[in-house]
C-alpha cells in the first residue's frame, strides 16, 4: 500500500482506510453487523437509529421495536455472522466479542454447543479475521445465576476476555468481584463497561474493584484529571465508540469527544463500533468521522489504530 493510513484519512478515501489493518474491540456481535446484510438474508427492513436517545431505557426500547422480530436462535446467529462479515469487509483484523453467558438458556443448548456454533460461524465467513472470543455478562442478572452460567464457559478454556455491560445503576460494581476473581483465575483479560452513564469515580472504582485491564467506553473519566492520570499510570486502555456516545447523548458532538482529552493525557485509546445495527457506522467510518470533526489529527489516529492491534 503506497498510501499511508494518515494519507487515506486526509484524502477522505474510505476504501483506502478499509485496506489498512484495524481492530474492533468493543463490538457486541449480535448487534455488530451491517443491517443491509441481515435484511438481505431475512427480507426484513432494519432502519438505523436516526435521532438521539437519552437513556439506556430508550436504547432498549428502540432495539425491541426495530430488532425484536429477529428474536430466534437462527436470527441471532445470523446477526453474529453479519458482524464477522462486516469485520472482514472493513479490514478489521482483530475482532473482539461474543455471546452473553445467559445465551444457552435462549438457544436451549450447552455452553460447549453454543461455543462450537460461534466458532463455526467465524471459520465459515471470516477465517482470516483474528477473533478474540469474549464472555458477556449482563449487569442486571443475579450473581448466583451469573456464577452458574459462567463456569461451563470457563471450563472450555476457549474464551480470552470477559466484559460486563448493561445498566450501570442496576447493582453495585462490587457485587461482581467474585465473578471477576474467578475469571482472572482462568486467565481471562478483564474488561467492563463503566463511565458510559456513570461518573468519573465510577470508572476508577470499576478498575479497582474488578482489577480491570481495559474499560469499555469510560468517557466520564474525562471529567476528572485525577482519574485520567490514574488510568494513564496504570496503563488502562479505553475502548471508545464515538457514534454510540453521540447518538446516546453522552457527548455533545464528535468535535468535543473526550478521546481528545484521553489522548493528551497519555491514555491508550481505541476506536470501535459498539452496535452497528443501531448506529450504522463501521470502524473505517468512525476513524474518518473523528478526523473530519477535527477531534484528532490523521497522525494521532494512526497511533490509535496501532493501539488496537496489540495488547501491550
């Protein structure tokens, strides 16, 4: 490739941006693919979110209205397939995501059988994409259920990371310490959503209580220089999703997205999609959006791109 990644950004050349290796480390898979791909397979129209939402309740309501009809095991696997296809088409060479640990109750199968299904989808449609399999935990679930659901997955020794998501106010972060200690014993890299809806202190508390390696979103940390310094000093990476933050009214505009503050504070950041079925912005588009908004320069975004290609 004669054109560098920064050159592609400066030229606004989306196809050239796609050709460069990138990561998507904050992708929920079920909502992580292109709506057109899912629609073509199901003959069901899926309209992307076209207005800002103001709460996680509004987000869930939108998903129920627009995606609720895809509520079957086959449709759910199709949406996961769409995420792998999207990654392959966008030059995403590292894709992290997985299913929630409650999912076997929905698919009516074992953790091992579900894992084999996910592995099969990956190998069939995107074998050249490095998939980092992740165990998802929903924050509203009872700890006793989480403990019961997660153990069969951990015993497979297949998953690399764990991520806690959902309503940050559902229950205290401290409740999940036993689950995260167990995951750490199995060698998983520890991640959790924090600071998307909470405050800066909630980001630091999540890192300290769960011994996190990375934070999903974490944007509220920008409110506190002390918390940002803590994240930088402890090499905690933030996997941010600019359009998600914008459309859920967590930031006023991409021009003032806190990724700028994080970069200046020496915090390692990556750019990701969150849920493409809702937000309709691919990884290449997210990079270009941030560049065009004047939030980060092309050379700075080259460093952000590199951040996602290594766990160092």
